[in-house]
């Protein structure tokens, strides 16, 4: 019976310490929002909806800009916008 340590030792023997590096950290997530979509949301918030709450901004964003993100994503992003 092999356990998780056996796979690690096999990887270490084959590739050395370089084989233990997590390769997922070097790649961007396929779920990450494109930069132009994020900047468009930031500009929309600053230009038109700074006095609106998130619910109104999200409904306007979905109606006029074909949003692909969830309400929670928009809300969390707006919380970090300076």
C-alpha cells in the first residue's frame, strides 16, 4: 500500500527538489477576471454610480454592460477599490 509520502519520494528522486515546487502558483487562474473588465467596472463606479449602493450598480452593470461576474464578486471588488 502506497501513501502520499511514496509519491513525494518518487518525485524527489526523479526531479530533485525542483519537482516539489507547486507549479499551480506560477499560472494565472482561468477564472480570473480580465483586466479590461475590471477597469471598466472601476470606471463605471467612479463616473456614474459612486453614490449608488452595490445592488443598483450591479443591476445597471448587468443591464448595460453584459456582466459575467456574480453580485458577490462585484461587491467584494468594490470593497477594495480606493
